[in-house]
């Protein structure tokens, strides 16, 4: 698992990685990144089959705690290329795209 800053995370997503957002649906209503697959962290064990374990996965949440947990879970489950966004969507807004609302 890699921990990436916003610019590196964006480059990974732009290269075709699956963007996995593990926040709750109500959080997505406030701030979301286009093209993200939403599987809340608590649902991930039951919905892991929706993801390709051979594809690069880029995980994000609000501040980076849930995305790190999700990334570690994915690695333990056989996913080979997993990264998460350090500081979450909050850092994305501060460091990369201020148009993304902070909450």
C-alpha cells in the first residue's frame, strides 16, 4: 500500500486506476470526485467482488483514516496495487482543487 499526496493521487487516477471512495453516501452529497466508485468502508467486505484485484486501486475518504484501513484490507484480500490519499478529500481540496467543498 502506498500513501500518496494529492498530485500523485490525481496522476494515478488519471492513469486509469479505479477510484474507490469509502465515505458514506451523505458525505458524497457534500463533496465528491467524478468517476469514483462508492463502497462505504463498512460495506467493503461484502462488496469486494465489485473490484478487480489485478487493477490499480486509488482509495479516498474524508481525512485518510478510513481509506488507509480500506487499502490495508484490500491488500490482505489479494489486491496487488493499492494506494490511498493522504489527508483525504479534505487535503485534495486544500492542496489541489479548492472547488471541492470542505466539510
